[in-house]
C-alpha cells in the first residue's frame, strides 16, 4: 500500500508488548509510525537500531501521558493508536485510574485540537463483563460487544490490594471516556480492540524485556518453564500478532468509510481457550524442546493433580471483528505457547548474561 506512506500514525507506548507488534504491522503496510516512549525505554529503542532498519519509524520522548504537551509530535499525524497503559500492579490504584482516564483524555484532546479525528484504542475483554467482579468466565456465557461494563473510581479503589481488580476497572474507565469523547466531538472516529489475555513472542528486533519481572501476561507461560503451575485465570486468549493485525485493520476501517463519525465501534478478538495442564503436557511432548527444558516443567504428578475448569468456559463472539475487520483466522494456542516459550528461552539467556550469571 504505497499510499500509506503519506499517513503518519502516532502510536503511544511503542516499547510495550502490544504496541511494538502493532508498529511492526503498520511499518510492513507502508505507514509512517511515530512512536512515543519514556526516557529509559527510548534509550533502549534507539540502541536497537530500529530506526535504521525502518526508515518510516520515528521515536519521540513522552515521559508522562497524563500531562505532557505532545503538540509538537502531532504535526502531520493522520491517526492515533493509543496503547500506552500500565499493567496490573504497576503503580498505586490512583495512578492506574489517572493513567486510564486522564492519560487517554490528554492524548485524545491534544490530538483533536491538532485536527486529528481518527483513533484506535487498545481496550480489553473486561469492558464487556457484566460486572466488575463477575466475569462469567466458567458458566458458558458468550461475550459480545453489546454489553458495556460500568464502574466508578470509588469501586475501582475499594479493594486497593487487588491489583487485577484495579486494572480491570482502569480499562473500563479508559474505554468509557474514549467512547464518550468520540461520540461528542465533531468528526471523531474511534475503534476499540478488546482482547482477552494476550500471549506471544516479543516483536522481532525490538529490545527484549529487561528481566523476567518485566514480563506481562507472558509471565504465566514463563512460570511453566520454571516448574510452576500458573494461577487459575480466564483461559480465553489471543496471540499478540493477531491483536496487532486487529489494530491495523481497525485503523484502516477508521480511515475509510467503514466506521462512521461519532459512532465508535468495539471489536472483540480471541482464539479460544486452553488449560495449563494442556499447555504443560504439550511442551513435555514437544520435539523441538531439549531434555533440560522439559526437565524443568511441572512434573507429571502436579499436572495430573490440576483440577478441571470449574464450569463450561465462556465464549467470545468475534463475529463483528470477522465481518468488519476481516479477522477470519487466529493463531492457535499451541503455536502461541510454543513461540512464546522459544522466545522466552532466548530472553532467559540474555537475562543471565546481563546479570553476569552463567549456566
């Protein structure tokens, strides 16, 4: 798509797991990407030589999406993909909520003031949960975009020790303010991408996570490599590469006539579900993993002791993403888990070398 090189897309939080993959997909399709990053992340990105590999990639410093003036970086920008957001446990409840509401509004308001009217937001499946504390994960429920979750700041901070609950509330609040903005500001178009848990390898050529403690959802798969059974989580998943493809497809829909002005669209994506016992046994039987790796996986007695899911796994209705975004196929859990494991094994070597530990 040679015409895309005229379009500059601002991607917030470009060093992040999802944003890095989104940026690569945009670059592959000929877009010019201007990615924001905080100081430490920006240094690592520049050291990686990414901008030499991708002439259409710019990296700009934005340390605080809540308050920084980004007007200089919006010049020539056609569209914004807002992804930057703290993960569960990365900050106090108040910081999480402020990042959700004020961070989103700061980016959207400055972009709108600069004449930008096309937005894509990274959201979450939790925004279609019936209630903040009830995801209906194991009762055969079917998630759809028709459900809109609601919460308040007070509810979000009612259990400050529950980092996951605070994170869920932050995603609900972020989507709510974004949708309200899109509905009430003249000419604005918005698409949100709402995935479940996201796994997958680090984006090629991007800096690896600096340590195992920096992993997001991949930390659960990393736990398997260290002989630990991850906690019971919602088993629905989507590979990060599919999430990235959905963002780019949503951007194209926003830039075209598919998504209408002041009528924001939400898109659920998902590839199914899997059990940690299935994942561990798949890795144990994998032909491309060494004996040393397999020996560290959870032993058979622990795998066999894992209880089944407490009820029928709920489904994700991805019809809208299929019909509008063309998301007809998804990476299966076996491929996603294996690609994640192979990437983590390489990153584990990097972490050991960086810390001076040699096996």
